[in-house]
C-alpha cells in the first residue's frame, strides 16, 4: 500500500481529501492538525473545511486510535503521526511548520526505504523542497480537467451546398459528426466553397438536429452581439429552458456585460425572474470582507465596482436622455430588483426565482461552485463567468478551478449551456494587451 502524507492546504482545499486515496495509507502529521486549528474559527471556506476535517477525525476516533491507524470505508487507513526526530538537510529551518511536515514525510521514507511515500501538497514551493530532499511529491489533482481540451460549447461545421440550402429553407438539419454534438452545443455552418459566410445553429438533443437560433436579432438593453460567440451567449442567456450558463473568455470578450444585459432583460422587462442577484469573490486571496474598512455596503462597493461599471454603461446607453442613468440604477438597487451581494453571504441562502450571476468564478474551488449552485431554488437561473487563465486563488490553477470543472462535468446536460468567447471587443488596446501580455 502506498503512503500519502497530506499537507494542510490540501485539507483546506477539500476536506474530503482524506477519503480520496483508495486502498492506501493516508498520513496526517500533527503539525497539520495544529495548523487546521488556527483556521477553525474562520467564516470563509477554509474555516468550514477545517471544521469538517475535525469532525471527520473525531468520528474516526471511534474506530480506534488515530496514532495507530484506523480503517476507512474505502479500504484504506488513516494515521496521525507525531513529530519524529529526523535530520533535515542543511538550509531547511526545522522550526518552520512547512518543514516539520516535510520531516514527517522524510521520516516515513527513512523508516521503510522500499515503501512508496508521497507528499501531497498544493504549495508549489513545498513540492520543490520535497523533490530537493529526495521525497516524491505531487499536487492534489482530484477534480482537475485538461484545460487545453476544455469544452468550448461551439464548433465550425462544413456543409455541402445541398446541405446549406436545406438548412436555409427548413431551419434545421441532421448531420453526423465525430464527436457527436452535445445538448445546446452551437455550430457555425459554412459551405465548403464559401468559408467566410456562416449560419448559426444550436443542437436540439430531443430532435437530434441542428436548428436555427431563435434570438439572433435580440439586443437586451441595447447590447448587440459583435461576433458569433456573443450571439451564442445571448441565445442561452435569454433561453428560459437553460438553468445553468457558463461563459469563459479573456478580458474584454463581453462575458459580464452580456450576462448583466440579459439579466436586466429577463428581470426588468420580461419579469421572468423576481430579481437579478450579482456576486463575485470579494477576496481573491481568501481574506474575508471584514478586513476592509467601512460598512458592509461600503466594503462591497470596492469589490463590486466592475459590476457597477457594466451596469452604468448599459443604463447610460439604453435609457432615454431625460432619465438619469445613475438615478434609475439607484432606484432598482433600492427596490431590490437588482441586488449586489458578496459570496460570503450567499452560502446558506435559498435563492428562488432569481437571475444569479457569479462573476470571476474561476477563483472558486469545485466545492465552492457546488455550494453556490445548490443554493439555486425553483425557477432560478445561474450564470457563471470567468477566465480560467487569470487565477488569483493561490491554490487553484487553470485546470483545477471550479469554473473549468463545472464546464466539463455539466457538458451535454439539457439544462446547461456554455460558450467560450475568443475575441476581445472592449478596444483594440484591450485586445492586444490580452493577447500579447
């Protein structure tokens, strides 16, 4: 059986990690328990994971003595080890907590040189140090996806002239492609001889056909789609049959703007939803909103400013000149038709009949994304936007963030729609910066 020594950050990232190693030995150094104890009073996701791990371990105590090792339901064992005197290589300070955890891994390897011992951590520097002292190390990769093969939600399709004419006449077509289309996947249909001209279609999984789009000419609150991917995005954002939407793209591709414009259309004009609720991670490095100065509203205004910018842009371009955009926006905020909320306060709520937008969701873990979506009540539509290549969370990357994980897990579901936006429309400068820098 292999031996996996878990770092603190693994358990703070996913409290269920102790059950993720199958029929192997899971070893938790006592230093990790001490570090978890510091987080148990936190009100954020790390605090919740720390408390959950404590409850798991307390329940496992009923099966035996943790320092001797207890049996897990998956056939593996879990053991807590005390600090073991072992000589660290020169250059590593023994009193440093990270190094004491490394000492536990080194002690396991020295006690049984033939055993497979692996130090599991999400800290890149810790993995480097482990490698430097001869300890096998790896990232905790459960829930990771291959970001280079992330589902895009659309694809180009070449038709014959006969197929092109048939689609233009009937507004639908059946074609065999490999891989097969997934529910709500979009297509840019082009005739082989005329690759510049494209027709747009969406796959209907029930009819098993590509069908013409319904909302290509829709301009919610004056926002017009500027490229095929934005057309696709508006199609699923405004479709009441789609309960979950993800929009992925670099800065300036219009993810947040399109989501907010569609939300205003469905909430204010169509009255399909009771209100539009917009949120985003308030602390990209995990610190709570309480660290910011001022009242809750004053704190929120600092972190929600990008949302305000999009709202003000939409209002100023859409409303009649006789109505001040700032006054109308404030009226909708005061009347709770538009609500801006920190993710910290969404947990525990039930959110029925609302248009929920989560911006910058690439900074969320898969568990956090699951928690947010599970808050959605009857009649609620959830929209997540973000750029998997711009991660601020120190323990996430483009392959392990919750947004990318969600896309891969939900693709093909009939109530799910996804679009990867590829072209920046903010400005020529913005587009160049996104691609060159």
